[in-house]
C-alpha cells in the first residue's frame, strides 16, 4: 500500500517555495445591491476529467468505483470527508449486514468481498447472535484504502460536490469545493452515491421525500470504554432479548418465528432509568442495539439514541440534531451506568464523525421498487443483483430466515437525467422498499450494478438510458454477482 501511495504522490509532486507571502488574486466576493446578493460571473478551473465519476465513498460508492474500474473504465471517486467507508467509518455503524440468521440467502459481490478482506486483515469480530461480522469502524478506513490503492481508481477526499455541469438534460460533471477552491470535474457518466441524492437534486432530477413527521429517526452513534465485558455478557445471556422485546419507536410488526430470534437489544433498561428518576422524563426515546464489546472493554457501536422530526436535507435541522444527539447520549450513558450490569464504570469513548441518517430524498426512477417487490420475491429481466427478504423500518421487521430474496432492477437506479445513475439508499422506491434498500449491503448491490452499467455505457459509446442490459449482466456475472 505504501508503494502505491508513493506512486500517486509522484503524480501530484510540486515544487514549493520555502516561505511565501502572497494573496489570492482570483477572489469573487459576493456583493450586496439593494438587499440582493450578487455573485459575479467567474471562470472555474478544471480539476480532472474521467470516464466514470462516483460521488460519495460509502458502501455504494466504493462498490460503484471498484466495479467500474474492474470493468475497464477510468474512475474518479470523490468523498467529502477525510476517509472512505461512509456510514461505517463516519457514523460508526459497524455491520454491513447483521441479518444472517439461519436460512438467509444473501447477495454476492463487492459487499461480501469487503467483509472478507476486513476479516482477513483482523478488522472484524463475530456478531453476537448469528453468522454476521462486526466491522471495526476505524480499521475499515484502512480496508477501504487498500481496495482503492490496489485498483486504478483516482481518489479525492475532502472534496464537496456543490453543483453540476449540465447540457441538454445530460450531466457532464460536477463542481466541487475544497481547500483548493472551486473546481470542475468533467465526466462521461456520473454516479450519485451521496445517500441523499444530492447530485440528482442539483441536476433537476425528479425525487420524492417522505414527510418529516413520518420519516425514520436520525441517530447519534456512540461508543463507551470501561465496560466489564464478562459481566455484561452474563447479563445479556441471562436476559436473552428477542425481537419481541423491540418497542417504542422501534415497535416492529414481525412474524412469530422472527420474534423468538435473539437480538442485541436494550430497551426496558431505559424505561427503568426513567422510572427511577435517573434520567429526565423529557429525555428522548432511548432503545436499540449494541453490536460488540472488545476484550479491552470497549462497546464500539451503541445505536441507542434516536431522534424524530429532523429533515436530513436542512442544515438547521442537521445542526440541532447533532447537538441534541450529543446531549441525549450523555443521558443514555448515565442510564447505562446505573441499570446495565457491566456498564457501572463506563464512560464516553467516541461519537461518530457525523449524524446517522436513514431517510431523505429518493429519485423517481425508470422503475420504482414497491412494498410488494421486496416482500413477494420480485423478479426482473433487468436484474443487477439480489437482496434477501430483509426489511427494517416503518414498523416492519422481516428477517430473511426463509431463504426468500428479491431481484433488484437496473431501472431503480436510472434517473430521468441521462448519464446520471443513482445508487445506495436514494435509489427509486416507496417507503417499504426503502426499509430494505437502505441497508448497507443492499447499497453495495446497487453500487456495483451502477459501476458496471456506467463502464459498459462508456465502452459501447451509449448512455445510461440506452445501455445494453445484457452486456451489463454479463459483466456483473463475471464480477461474481448473483443476479438471478
């Protein structure tokens, strides 16, 4: 990996003066004229050109970039934070897939590969109650770097997409802002893996947004140190929490078989803390899951603080949610210390780098997935992958113990803007299909499908609206994706 980094550094090598006193002569201040803000016209420097541009470096973006690269395209991957991995590394959600109870037929492809590589590098431990892997969120940054550095992908971190370049309803690239200023990236095809359909939104593509009062909660994920692992294990082994215990804002309608499955759930403990006056009656709803506790006594993924009524695309709401989430976390830790055996000496270890969000924009695609599609084993001639019948959200929980699965159509990642594909949780569908497709492993499926489709479109000199789906499917099978 170091050799690969050195090779990349050579491309960017520059001669810098030892000391410099200067000023920026290319400023473009916004002026006020009679109360109206006016920004003067300006030239934008070209940062790079590529065949396939992927915006967003989470599970969907990583999968899209790797798939496009493996299919022979010249790829740039843009990420606004300082690491790749998305919700895993920036929020701290440490499972790509926690649903693998007995009987699951899972997807295949880059998502599974990422788990396997993380495990081989010592970056996972077994999940508590089934055959799933818990990722080490910080270590996954190294896993993502390894995948990128072993490919021909050109990575760009600390780069925020702020606008798009359009011509005749065809996307031609994006405008980014960074420490290097305002610059342009020109691309043949762009893949939106931002999670919130930011690029689709900026390009004028149609989208839908669930009313905030009906949206899934946002979460502040945190970690604690000082946990007595054995004492906590003894407690959870004795308690044997199941999905029948899920309640409050996690109240799930599920079948009897699912209800009896063991689950790493904490809920009644917080009700007890409220009853005993340990936390305020006005404290937000505390309940949810833990995923692992290390031998060093670190509970690294506590998904327990959920807040409703926030719009994930509103900067004011995001600001207040971040601050409320941290305040609520301190209340949650106070409760854990008093009522959960093993947490008596626990203290705050980490917050996620950013808020965990579940629900925002979804494109109106060539095809929009439905509740019936994900619950009734839908089949599509333009399938780009499969996903198990796993639905988690809007008071529905279906765990894939029956071996049932549905196919994911290419149409759900095709926006009405040509040469713009949209992968990840913002792909097209209704609310219940979103409860399936928002899961990170599902995001890797749409990401890989989008990456391959983009590469095939470039190679065959066509567009994302007209690409030959048979050629896309042939390449996906070559990349060991199960599409039927």
